[in-house]
């Protein structure tokens, strides 16, 4: 049985690696096609050569504030679950989490596991760590649904498209469903407990202490209460995280002296973010640049202005964020090995290993 499990695990890892490579190849292909339009690319580079540094600085500030606010959302959720970790180490963790989420195969499990370990090392118990991750995932989904819904409503106000009406209805259903799930996570956790028991009965895994720990953790997670007012607060903060990231894109338009297609930019942004999290291309490389540019052009922007603004936005929100994120990851790893108080002193709980 152990041999069969190991073989299945190896096959799964092999498939993840292959999917990652194919996705990366697809993203690079899209970038090549995008940049093969020499006339548009030459004009875009001209725009970038005359970029407004002040607006670029504002874009960097907006993206930084988005990540810091995400750290604050984590802090709030941890506090509600009975754990306390200061915002500064959570900000560093968020930077590293972004890099992992955008570059490492096996998403979103890998970045969630990373955050879970970081919470545990700073004093949060298993139930609090798992509850926080689950709550934030749901809150982020609701926040993005709100962004899409507002984008569709703005688009509806400027055009009478029946397709937009249907999308609006779907968006409302998603928001209501995710909101109900956020308030009644006990039902989801009960379902997960049933799945764990079923899998254990069929496959024999997880075994022994591991199975008991998983079951007891899910049980304790069900006992953590989230009041409606707290749920609304977390969703509002999660929505603002997306809003600040959108502000980075708006600053990209200002930095490249391009008019903003206000009636479609929120919808285009929301669709691009959904593409970015699909487990096809790591970080949506190529697909986000190409798709977002095409959508912005469809909503009235010129090719040159759309491409220039998207390149500024992605350079800051993706490439620069990945670079800083991996530096943060190695800093956290170094601190964990050396028990460096420089990073751990900000935590309300002592840094400890699992």
C-alpha cells in the first residue's frame, strides 16, 4: 500500500511539473505573439520611455498598500480565531506568498501550506491557522465577485447588452452563495470531515495520529465563531485589497499618458484576475498581459495606451512583486534557521518550529 501511494504521489508530481511547463510555454507564446506587433510595440516602448515617474511611484505605493492590507486581513482573521500575530511579519509572509503563488507549481495548495507553516511558527494553533486560510479564501472570492459585479453594472449603464445582464445575475448568485458559506463555514467543515473519513475508509490514508489531528483540527475550526459584522468587515477589507491592485493599473494609465476606459476597466481587470489564478499558466504570464490588453482595447482604449499601461501594471504587480517576494522568502527561511529576532520580534508570540 505504501509503495502504491508513493507511485501515485510521484505520478501526481510529474503531472504538476508537466502542466507547469506547458502553461509556461503557452504564456511565453502569448507574449511572443503580443510583442510581434512591431508597430504597436515600438509605440508602446516610446510611451514607456516617457513614463511619468511620479505616477509610477503611485503605482508602486498602491501595490504595496494592497499587499500590506492583505497582511492586515490575515491579522484580523487570526485575531478573531484566537491567535495574535503582528502585521509586519505578516506583510513579509504576504510578499513571499505572492512569489510562491505566481511561480511555484501546484497552486493554490503550495502557498496555502506556506502560510499555514508560517502561522504555526508564530504561535497560531492548527485550527486557527486553517480557519484563517479558509476564511480569507472565501472573503477574497466575494471581494473579486463584487469587483466583477460593479464592473458589469457600470458596463450595463453604458450599454444594453443582455449578456451583461446574465453575468450580473450570476455575480449576485456567487456573492450570496459565498457570503452564506462564509457565515456557515461549519457546514463546509462538516462536509470536509466527511470527505476525510470517506477517503480514509477507501484508501487507508491518512493513518493513525495524522487522521486524528486532521479530524480534531476540523472539529476545532467548526467551534470558531465568526459574527456577521466581523464577516462583513473582512469582506470589505478583502475587496479593498483588490481595489488597491486595480488602482495600480489606473496609475499605469496615468504614467503612460493614456485615457482610462472607465466604463470597462473594472470588468476587464476582474476577468484578467480570474485568468491569473487559473491553474494553467503560472501567474497568468502572457495570458494576463494579452487578455487584459485585448479587453481594454475592446472597451475603447487604443492598443498602444492599453499595452503600455498593462506593461507598467504587470512590471510592478507581478515581476517586481515576485522579485521582492522571493527575497522575503529567503529572509524568512534564514530567520527560521537562525532564530533571527529581527523578523520574529514583531510577533506577539515567540517564533517556534513545528
